[in-house]
C-alpha cells in the first residue's frame, strides 16, 4: 500500500505499440542474418588469410555487444550511448578489415534511430551510409551506380519508415493521454454532481422530517409553558403530543442513519461477511482470516472498519504492485483489530504532515481516532506493507 492518493482512473503509460515491437524483431533478426552471411562470405572468399582470426573475433564481439542492447533499454542513457558507440566502432573496424560486412549497417540504422535524438540519429545514419558506400566501392572492380545510390536509398527509406512510425506512436500516446484526462475530469464532475445531489436529498429529508418535528416540538412546549399554571390539563396534553413527535423524529433519524450506512452491511450482513466479499481488482488475490470469537459490534465500528479495508485495498490496487493481500479481523476481547497486509513494493512513510499527499491514510486515521482507536503502518521498500486498525470495545454488561 502507499500513502499516495487513490485514483479511480489512474493515468497509466501507453503500452508499447505492436508494430514497433515487430519492427525491432525484424531488425534484430536481419542483423544476425547479415552478420552470419558476411562471415560465411569472408571465409569462402578469403580462406587462410592472416586477418581471418581478427575478423572472426570482431564478428563475435559485435554479436555479443548487439545482444546486450535490449538489456540496457531504449532510453538514451549514458550506458546506452556508450554501448552504441562500441557497436559502431566495432563495426567500422570490421568493415575496414572486410568490406563485405558493410550491409550490417542497415539494422544499425534502426538501432541509431531508436537510441539517439532525431537530429543526432540522422547525422549518424548519414555517416554510416557514406561509410557503406565507400566500402562497397572498394569491393567493386569497376564503377557501379547501384553501389553509389542503393545505400542512401535504403537508409532514407528506413529513416522515413521509422520517423513515420514514431510520429504515429506519439500521436497515439497523446490521444490516450487526452482520453484519460477527459475520463478523469468527467468522473470528477460526476462525483461532484452526485455529492451535490446527495446533499440536496439529505437536506430535504432533514427539513421534511427532523426539522419539522423539532419545530413542532418547540411550539408545543412553548404552548405548554404558557398554559402550565392556568390550564395544566392542556399543558400536559401539549407535552404528550411533543413526546410523540419526538419519538417519531427519533425513528426518522435512525432511518436516515441506516440509509447512510455502507450497503455491504445492509440487511443484517456482518462485518466478517462484508470483508470476505471485498475484491482488490484483477491480478490481486485477497484472502480473509477471522481470529477469535466474533462479538456484536456497533454499527459505527463496523462501518469504519469496512471503509478502512476498502480504502486500503484501493491503495494496494493502485500503488503497491502486490499480487496478494490478506485481511485479518481479530476479536481480542477488549478490542477489535483489522490488519491489511500486502506483498507489494512498500513505501517510505512521510515524516511530517507536510510531506503527506492525498486523503486516504488521513481519512483512515480520522475514522479510527473518532472511535478512540489507533492506526499503525509498517512498510519497508521492497518488503510490502502492513496496516493495522485497533478499536477498543466497551465491556459487555
């Protein structure tokens, strides 16, 4: 679990495009095919030459370096740039020894475009293309226009395809971000409208029931006070009528409180059954354990513990990266304890209130504090989180 706020519609990064992954797979496969074909061609054309061990060693080195590329990721970090420099340098030396390895540059175009910023990548592709043209012209015994024009054409085509795909991917990511932002704004608007509608409904309910009853009681008691000495019988009748109105108002107040209680606890459902039915979303297994002999709990205690469990599981789903979560409800005689544990990545608890963000944990603390209980959190980065809410119980008479 995390101390960060729980979002109903969190912004998630757009997944990698399938066509980009396919292009990467094709480029990697083409590189090793071209490298293997170049080695075979060199061994067939130049058997027993002194440079053969160097060519084989450089080919193996280039293959190993190329395999390490996906491990470093696609972001232009310092290690990634150093890796690209080693790959290009090894390939250049290899082409100097054996110009037939020049066509291995085609997959390197794709690698350069993925690693470097657009302008730097285009400059590197142009330099690699010029080197390929030079190497191919050295292999040719006579001037061949194809060798002069084919490499730049292939480089231009590869660059255009990659740039077009990148622009499409950026447009798609921007569209997804806009859709997510719009969805969050719509959800926030719906929540505000729902809150206002509920407040209006409650205000009307309170006005039509409790407020009217209290107003009637006040008028009857005032009338009883005025006639208490002159006509005690009428005064007592006013008091009896006010008492009946008060009983009716009490019933209405209890009905309102019942309507505001969590729906999971409606129709006499117990807290254990409500907790057992909770879900943290796909990919997270929620287990429930009951310890001790269950005892009847006040409605406000049941509501508070259920809301705490729901908020904690929402944080598990949104922030923890956990696979499992365990809810444990323990009846310890003089108190009831609810523990929520997960196997997520944990977090570092903020030291001061100024460092806290969101309303999840503060709301939980407020609920527990109102009932005279305590809320404790134990979390270590990489080792999960345990949240424990302990609420004291009044001893049974």
